[in-house]
C-alpha cells in the first residue's frame, strides 16, 4: 500500500481573513472607479418623435427648428427653419445631429466639455453673459432637412442672383426723376 504524505495546514492568523477580503473589495472598487472615469461622458440624444431615412454627415448643413437651453431651463437661443453648417457647430451638437433622421424631433444633452468648456458666451446685442463657463447645454431639435455643404452654397448663390435680378427689375420699371 502506498502512503500519502501528510502536510500540516497552518492556522490562519486572527484578522487575516478580514484583511484579505477588505483588500479584494478595495481592488474591485478601484477598478470600477477607473473604468467609470475612463468612459467619456458623451452627448445624449433622446428621440422625442422618430424621423425617417438617412442621417446627416458631419460636414452637411442641417435645416432645423431648435431651442437651446442651459441645464436649469434658461433659453439662450432659438431658431425656426435655420440652416446650420455642422462643421461650424460645437462638437456636441455635431455629434448629436449625425444621430438624427429627417422629420424627427430630439432632445440633445451636451456636456460642457463638448460645448463651450471654460469659455463663457456673451450676447452681442445686450453684452450679457448668455452661456456661463462650464455649462451643460440642452437642445430641443426638429430636423427638417439636410444637404451637403456644396449644395447649400449653390442654393444660396442662386437665391442671391434671383434677388439681384428682382432688384434690377424693380429699378428699371420705376419712373426716373425728371420723367
């Protein structure tokens, strides 16, 4: 018969097991905290009314009805059927717009770091601070339409030419002084 060698098990020192579990718990909490901090706090887009079709590209021009508010509900800007070139918009608005579909209504929440960050924005008409530094922003947006920037430029040029022709036509038909 074979004999099994016996190895004596050492007793655990008083309080060591509690210290071991506390160490495991601290390690888990630290790992969870680091993982949470590493996740970027991004733009939130809530669908109020779904749209249809494709979404705009980051360099498109969107035609929107919108209301811009601070997190406390203070309105700082509004627009109806307003064309907005996305390349010129704040990062958070651009990120939100590319998630929208034509005809949809959305609530877009933008953290300060994707809005104006530490810069405050002053209303040029009143001189008052419209958007304080480090403000989170909320936009209610209805996406009416969108188009490539080049197409938008062509339409604007065509409209300008039509307006010039109308002004010239009005001037030609009007009686001149001394007639």
